[in-house]
């Protein structure tokens, strides 16, 4: 089965706090890709990162960082020093060799001023 | 580069009418495009895979006669919602796979459909 689980439906933090969004995936394939997307109220998906299954290096991009651990099938996303503009729905997603992207249910993040 | 557009960005129609949504890859060729549907406060669900020059393949539970997909060129796929009903109101998003970049998919901005 191919599945992406984002257990956190909604999170609220105060501005400048760090926040981690969890993502756990299931797949039978050995080759796959993992993604994170941001969806602001406008609805347009904003691509944040793509990671292939052979690259377990953690990634940092400004205030964003990602922790990929194949041993636990997790691909967590951390925002450091959160800002109000980070408020959005964040989707973790999985793509196998058939190129179909399976999305998690999303985590709605509220950054409170 | 790698821009995907959708038209219209939003549409309101009466129940029983048909609505066509276009998905275009503006600066690359896409043999494969995907159509997703997103109900309010829910996730994106893949509806169908659109292949240039051949029939689309639909995910389980998606009515192919209701959601007609045509992928007539390497830069255009269309989704027609036939005899739309209020329950078809949703956000429809397409993605296009870049022929020149294996496995890279780019999403359109989405089309919000409201059926009265």
C-alpha cells in the first residue's frame, strides 16, 4: 500500500517559535520521491522540496529544514523562528515509479502574532 | 521555466451545464498531465492521468463519462465536467510532467468550480 500520513491536523504556535510538521509514508517501492508543498489561502500549491529515496541527507533552506529517515519512513519538516506568513496548509506527498503523487491530508499551520 | 497555467481560475455555473477547464504547459512539453480534485479543507485526490494522444486513465471511483479528459497536444489537456451538479463544486488542479526532466511535475494554480 502507498500512503502518506500527517497525523497533525492543525497546529498553532506563536510567532518566532519553532514548529515541526510530521510525515510518515508507506510504499513497497525502493525508488520513490517525497515532497512538501505549501498551500496558502489562494489555493496555489507552492513547491518546497523534493527528495529521492536514495538521498537521506537532511536539507536546510533558510528557516526551513527537512529530516528524512528511511528507518522510520518519516520525512519531517521544521520551520525555525516561524513567521505569520508561514500560516498555510502544508502537504507531504509521495511519488512512486508510476509518477502518481499521493498527498497526505495536510497540516493546517497557524502562526499567531 | 516550467510554468503551468489553468483557465479559468474560477467559474460559476448552473446545475446541469458542462464546464471545460484547460491546463497548459507554457514553456515545456508534457506527454503526461494529471488532474486532481480538492474539496474544502481536504487533501488533493488524483482523478485521472491524461496522456497525449491516448485515452486518459481514471482512478477508482471517478466517473469517466462525467469527467471527460482530452490531451490533444503536448501542451494542453482539458477536463470537462459534464452535467455539473453542486456536489462537483471543488478546486481542480492539474500538474504536468516535463518531458525533458524525468519525474519533475509542475502544478497549475487551480480552478475553483462552483455549481449552483
